[in-house]
């Protein structure tokens, strides 16, 4: 959630209203949701009519955990590990929610439960499994959906959130979770940030590996600090590596990016004109990014940037969800509420000619844009803002 943080033990921050604000917000964030640290992948074979299971492929820089039904913890592993997990979503599931088990292994009628899980031997076996799944899909629709989570995220939290997005979005491609060594603790921000930095090379290798599969298209979704990891990985990649990815990666979605706006502009200057524009999900009422801004000397974060038009001029498609009522108290996970619309949303982007260097309407509501596909049932207060790509905007 936060790109930079100071050690309060140095006395760099005087005890002032800012301190009160930070403590209050940290307590607020700490109170959000369940925190299943271990044992969350306890398996159940109890049937549940109407439940739907999703098979997630996992790539991780986390350390393996020997505790039962846990698999990975928040420490850094010595090497990349591979795994798979099958998670069942209950028939009573509410859109955008994760129905955590009240007690393990959970009730499949009303809660998310694990149906299967295990390590995958090595990289070759991992790719074989992905290609086997892709082979069962029609040509032209052999897609991979890659998710990179953010700061303060335990392994099962990343996994179950991804399952929720895949389920609500009715995503047919092969879902791949890249999960890095976050301890899932607010006070371990610096550890998490360094873990993200350590993971850059592994993420680069993973994306190149996925590009060499039989997939037709790859969609990448990053959230919060995961965007810092993604952008910095792109920066350190060679031009040849970026060209190899550009043929497969069709959509990159940056959800609530916790990146200093000036750093983001510098990253775009380094990367140059994208083949397809980034999709940036912003919300000016994001409390987590408000905290990040306060700590970072008042510099705006991309995910809460006040100038949508400027982001659009930089070549992004901006999805402004400020007016959307959040289901989390920090207003930091609104992207998950858009997942239910993703098939129609992707089709809209494809048919609207929203490519770098094209003209598109500004300020169209998502409901209007998707009306052709889903009638008048979509009434979310979300704006899509686009503009022609303007290299001059990067100066």
C-alpha cells in the first residue's frame, strides 16, 4: 500500500496530528477482514450443489511452510516455487466478497473451501500443466490471467482474493497467481517493499515463461504495491524481453497503484510508448493511498491521483471509481467490485478502439459503455477517461 515509509524510532516524525492520523488509519486497515495465517487450505470433499471450483496455478518467491494445509508463509524462499490450488466458491456467494470459513475446513454451502492443493515439482511440470489446460480451449481464446497482489497480504489472502476475481469475472483463461514474500503485517512495510524488490527477477522470468506457453493472450492485473513490482520489473527488463512479452500481453490493469506520480512518469519515459495503453483504476477516496501520500511528503500516488485527464494524456485508460461505494473500509480494493463486469468490459475496450494514439470519448459512464452488452443492468458510478497517447506528456 505504501511506497515509502520512515522508521518512527528515528524521531523523524514529531508527535502531531499526522501521527494521530497514521495510527487511526493503521488500526482501521488492521481491522479489515479475516487473517488466516496458516491452515487455510485444509481440504474438504463435502459436496455442495451449485458451488463452482476454480483451479489456480501458483508461482511464488515465498518460503515453503511445513505446517499442515499452509504451503507458504511470508518469508523469502531461496528459490521460486510452483503449486496449484482448487478453491470452491459457494452457491450463496455475494459478488466482490470472500466468504471465509468460520472454522476449517469450512462449509462449501456457504464459504470458500479448498478442494485440492499441492506443490508442482518444477518449472517444466508447471508449464506442462498450463499448456495441457490451454489445449482444452478453442484457438484464439487460449488466455492466461496473471495476478500480482499488494503489500500486507498473506498467501491465502492473495489466493482467495484472486479466486473471487476469477469467479465474479467469469474468466475462462488459466489463472496464474504470482505471490511474493509479504508477511501480511502492517509494521513490516519495509520488509515487504524489499521482498517486492527481490522478486523482480523472478517476476520477469515468470512473465517470459508464460509468454512461451501456447497462450494466445495474457492479461496482467496488479494491485497496490504489486504495481510497483510490475513497473520496476518492466524497467529492468531488456528491450528484447519487452518485445517478447508485447506479442502476448494484451491488457495490463494497474489497480490502486501505490506509485509516486513522478516516479510513474519517469517509468513511462523509460519504457516508451506502449503497444496498448495501461488500464489504471483510481479512487481519490482511497484511504490507504492517502496514508502513503502523507508519509511520502505529500506526493500523490497514481491510484489516487487527482488529475484523471493527465493520466489519460500519458497514454492510460483511466477507470475512476471514486464514486463507487466500497465494500472495504479503506476504499483500497474497489477493483474487486469490477470483476463481475470484466468479460463485457474487455469486449468494450476491444470494440471502442482504445489503443494508443486513437481518439475516444471522455467521461463515459461504465453503464453507458456496456449498455450494448448487458442492457441497463449496470448502473455503477464509474467513469472511463481516455485520450490520444501523447509522448509530449511524458516530458
